[in-house]
């Protein structure tokens, strides 16, 4: 079985956001997959995806704090500044974290660890809605 769907994520403020449930709501067919793999790919260069802590929200706050220090805005050596001071740092953060995830599927569920969830990493102050492509392959 193959399934591919474009999913529109609701606009989120800058930061790290759990979107696991939002993604799964759009993929009811996943319940029928006995064994497989789901690839999730974000169609943007200023936001990214990662998997991490799904329980304690301070982890997401700490991620945002770390990345803002590691990749600051308004550096004098940045040349790409046409779209605002948060744009080039957003591109760098997106490249560091990545644009896709591969997650195993077993018995109709994502095989995430107990404390793992899918994060949308919104690196822009006003990024708007984000589009991802979810591709599921597996045996039903």
C-alpha cells in the first residue's frame, strides 16, 4: 500500500510545536498499516521538522532559546536580508534540523518512543500555515 497526502498545518507562532496529533488526524488510513514507514517532508525553507520530547513543554522552550543564541538575527555578515531579520537565521535553522523525518509504522501506529513527538519548528516570526507531504508505504 502507498498513500501520499499534503497536509496543511495551522499557523503557529515562532517556536517548537508538537504536531503529531495534527498529522495523524489527516491520515486515518494509517490504522490499516501492519508494518511500514512514514516519511514526512516540509515544503518550506524557513521551518523544519524534528522528533523530540512530547511531554514537558519546557523542552520546546529551551530548543527555541538555544537556536536563537546559536543562530542570532541581525549579524552584519548576513547578505540575505530582503525578507526581514528572522529570514536568513530561519534558513540556517531549517538546514540544521532538516526537512524530513522517517518514522516506522507498526500495527496501525507510529513507532515513536514513549516520550517522542513530531515537532514543527517554526523559525519565522510570522511563518503562516505550513504544508507537509506525508508518504506512507507498508503492508496492510
